C-alpha cells in the first residue's frame, strides 16, 4: 500500500493533473511542482533519521501519517475548483473535449516504445547506481563519505536543471529536449569508470542534470504527444514500466556483481544504453513534430 498509494500514485496523480490543467506554461508548472519531490528526497531521509534517534521509529511513522493525512485534506480543499487550460492559440472552449489517444491506441503507436525506452533510463540507472554505492566505494578504496558527500551536488543540480528545463520546455517543447536529456547521465557513467574519488562527484553531478530534465519531461511530454483526454490511463502504463525498471536495476546489478561483472563494465553498458536511446529517439521526435499531437482515427 505504501508503494502503490505513496511514491507511485501520488506522483502519478500530481503530474497527470498538471498535464491536464496547463498548456502554455505546462513546463514551468511541472518544474515548480517537482520542487516538492526534490525537497522531500533531500530533506526527509535526514529528518527521519534524526527523529528516529530522538523519539524512536514509531514517532516517525506517526508524524509521517499525520503529515500525509493533513496534506490530503488541504489538497482536497484546493481541488474543489476545476481549472480549464487555455491553448497557445487562444482561449479554450470549456465544453470541447480535450484531444487524446486512448490507452489501447498508445502501445500500437510505433513512437511510443522508443520514447518509453528513453524515459525508463533514469529510473533503471539511478536506482542501480545509488543502491550499490557502498560496493562501489569498497572496491575502489574510498570511504563511504565520498559517494555520500556527492549527493548535495546532485540535489542542487537536479533543482536548477528542473527549473531551467521548465522554462525551456515552454519555449521549444519537450520533443526538442528528449534526444539530449540522457547525454549528461551517459557521460557521467563513462566518467564513473575512473577510480579517482572525483569521478563520484562527476557521476552524481551529471546524473543530477539528467534527473532535473527528466522530472519536467516526465510531466510534460505525454500530454504534448498524446493529448489529455485519457492522460491518466496513458501515464499509468508509463508509471508501471518505470516502477518495474526501478526495481529491476538494483537486483540485476547485484546478480551481475556476484557473477563477476564489475561496476566499470556495468557503467559502460549503461552509458552506452543512454547514448543509444538518445540516438533512437531523434527520428521519433522528428516524426512526432511532423504529425503534431494528433488524435488517431
């Protein structure tokens, strides 16, 4: 229940609502909302550890439950008023249904699977790298403080790039950023094969750039490509794949480590995946720009 109604459902609901509520400034709206996710990931783990040490883990659960319940009440009150987005060309007709592909139509679109392959990369790779950071430090003779001290740099760049990409998406659309948003992560993984401690900072910094771009793209690209009428159903397919990828990465990485496939080899393969996915979506984005967010007939 924590997995379905917490991390998965709360972000799915938030980004779906933003995709439906905003058109001309969708990128900025998504990037601002993503600050909540960034802030939580940066602050809540340390806060939970401190609270557990002071009052016990039960107090943390009570505090978290109370906070989520109170937040739900506030959100329910704010959502009493529906919002109708206005398209870039003028005011919207509130009676006109929003265009959109259905969940049954989207998987048959030949553009969908390359896009899914690219957008699944941060979930797959990020969890794999972060889950096995202790092993990485041990095999390279680093203290655990080396990878841990790189997290603030990652968090700062995630926030900055998320905000910048929000403004950029509103100017050039998400399809322009799709072929390039994985390139920083790919470069960081290749630099991660270096054994010097600075490589940990390079990897986490470049991962932060990709993660910041991804958070905004994740909320803005699907409505841009497939419309908003069935946005929740379409995004549920994407979210399910991302959740599976985030669970697959650490397990597969651990099995490979046990089989003698070290982190440098894994980093090269994952970096190659980023570069290949970026190249794969170039013709896809050209095709999508040519057809627009058309509803299939």
